[in-house]
C-alpha cells in the first residue's frame, strides 16, 4: 500500500475524548460551585446561544509561539477550543483592550464567552458550569480569573465594562505563564488520558512509562506494557498487545496484533499480525 493510501485511513482529529466523564468534578465537589450546579440539567442551549471566543495569548518569556505548543498531542489552543466544542468559535489575537476587540465581532449569538489559549486545563465541564451560572442568575457580565462571559447586547451598548475582581475562579483556568505551570499541566492532562483509557478497559502496566496522545483511540481489552509511546491519530483495536519498547504514530493496529519493540508510523498492521523486535514500518500495510 502506498503512503498516500495510509493517510486516508487515519482521519485528522478522528475523535474528541470525552474527558468530562472523568472530570475531577465527579470525584470531588468544586470549590466554587454548589452541588446543585455540578450536574447541569440542560446544556443544549449553550451551543445555540453562545459564541466561544479564544484569545491567542503569548508568553515569549516562557516559550516562543505558546499557542502552538503541544501538550499530549494537542496544542494549547486546541485544548481550549475543545472546551467550547459544539459552539460557534472564533480565534482572535490578544491586544491591549480585549473588550473593544470583542465588540467588533459580528455575531447573532446572544452570549459571548471569552477565554485564553494559555489555559489548557480548561474543559467542557467547566465551561458548561460557567454558562449555567451566568444564565441562571440572568447576568449581563461575568468576570472570570482568565476570561469573561457577556450578553452580546450589553457588550454592544454599554459605555464601559469594568473588569474588576473575578466573580468566579477555578483551578482549571490556571495560566501557563511559567515552565513550572506547563509541566504541571502536562502531567494533569497525561493522567486524564491514562485514566480515560483505563476506565474504558485498557490494561496499562508501568503507567509512568506509557505515553498516549489525546487523539489516540484504544478499544477495551488492549494490553500495554511499560515503555510505550502512542502518538497522533492512532487506533488500537481490541486484544492488541503492545510489548515493551514501541513507538506508534498515526497508525492502525488491528485486532489481536502483537507489537514487540518496534517503530510504526503511518501504517496499518493487520488482524493477528506479530511484529518482531526492531522492526521499522513506515507507510505500509502488513
């Protein structure tokens, strides 16, 4: 099989992991939301009424082009965009007066929610909670520690909007403004991904040595031994066994295959195939 054919097998952004299912909100009460708001009854209105705006934020003193920095296979910008998936979305560059910049956006949505690309821990569960808090209190403007939510009409016709002190704060709006924070965020996302797959029936030995990107799809019953790296838009079907020492990138590993200490990229490994140690497979179907 030609390499071009392999590309068609692994679609870009093939999945979006439902991290909400393993959100910390389900394991402990939020510090800012009462229990009555932890599980909103209805969030369907959000995608119809809210414009989700992400401001590209740069911290050149920490790293160049921070919005494009990848954590667990996704850029910081993509992590934040994922929180508003389902909504109409716009991306803008940061500026001195972000309120005035947002006023120039033409939208028919009733509410505009503005967040920043330097908060990759921000997730859909938190976004939904903020929106429900805003709506249930019939607010015009909600100041957050990193962003805000505002009614579109209020934004357009108000002479001034005082930012002031945040009315709500949340640990998921931590800012990636230092190497320490970036390392912390990477570990949090890494553990979320592992926990997601473990809860779905994937067996992972030596968790501290197994790295899985956010867009990797793994079926129940897969066994992963220590020292494995699975990257990009890869798919591991049921009963696959990854013995130690593999790197798999943008590839499909079919049911029952056994991979041993090999490098596989842009390839498809057929059902029940055994890949012997030190194999290097790029752009092939086996």
